[in-house]
C-alpha cells in the first residue's frame, strides 16, 4: 500500500450526481469509465491495497468505496469521489465464482470498515507498514495488522510470492550494474510514485527496501 493523492472528481460525475435518481449502481457506462480512468491514473495503474496491476475496464478493476456504499453503512457517500478507490478484482475472475479463501482487497473487505485510509496524507500508511524480504506485509499497530490479514488478506500466498518476486527482480537488476555505485535516491523516484507514469506492480516493497538503503547510506 502507498498513500494516494486524490485528484479532482470527473466533471461527468458532478453532472450525474445532480440527478434526482442518481445512484452508484445506476452509473451510466460513460460516467463509470471516466471514474475508472481517473482512478487508474492517480494510482499509477496499481490496486489501492495489494498493488497488483489494474486497468480501466469491467474485468480489469473494481471501484472500491473506502466507506461502504451499503444502505446500512454510508449510502450518502456512494457518489463521493473522495471515497472512491481503484481496486483489483481480489481473486475473482470476471463472471465466475471463486473460493472466499482466495479473496483479498475490496472483494474480501466488502462492507467492513478499515481503521486507516490510503488517502490520508496526514498519516501516510507507508509509515505504519513494513515488508519482509520474503514478501510479507505487517504493521506494529495491532489494528492495522489485523486489517492487513483479516480484512484485506494481503498476506495471501500469491500476493506474498508476487511481492517477493518484485523485490528479487529489482535486486537482480542491481547486480547487473556490477561495481558501478548505485544511486538509491534516484532509484527511489522510479518506484515511489513521484513521477506521473505507471508504477511496476507491488512496487512498495522495493520502496521499503530503498528507504532503508538511503537511511543506511546517510548514516
């Protein structure tokens, strides 16, 4: 996970929300596509939770509501763009049923509340989580750690393996540099979202590694 900087809501959503019968479930296709496109852009092409690749299509992502749009939860926020995130399909295959044990991110979260927001720049989620070299994600905050494992299932074996591969691939790339000194600060800008282009999937484990490296170089 990484902190997401929200952009301005799409104009088509502003217009649609003014309609008396406007609901998220009845979003016109063009409005939903604009929302998907913007979510993908501002998240650099990555799921808001696990950081797998997302695409602006029906089978390429889900529009996640941080506070559930359920009528029993926060229906008043169903068309609030600041409440919307781009999430992966969470272990589901489009149009097919799948085992709950393989669900993660929004698919597993459902109507559950999270104790943190990935859009809270005042309390960056990056400062509250860490990654092991084997690909596991954890937090010293017990509530966040519980959310990681039991609400979002981010330590699902396939996600652990994908993060491990992302870090291993990065480290193997560094080995090709040979004796040339690695500029860890410059490398960080390729992975931390400070540039506008898409990020590699599961990039935050590499960011975590580079941040530790930068601290050791400075000290």
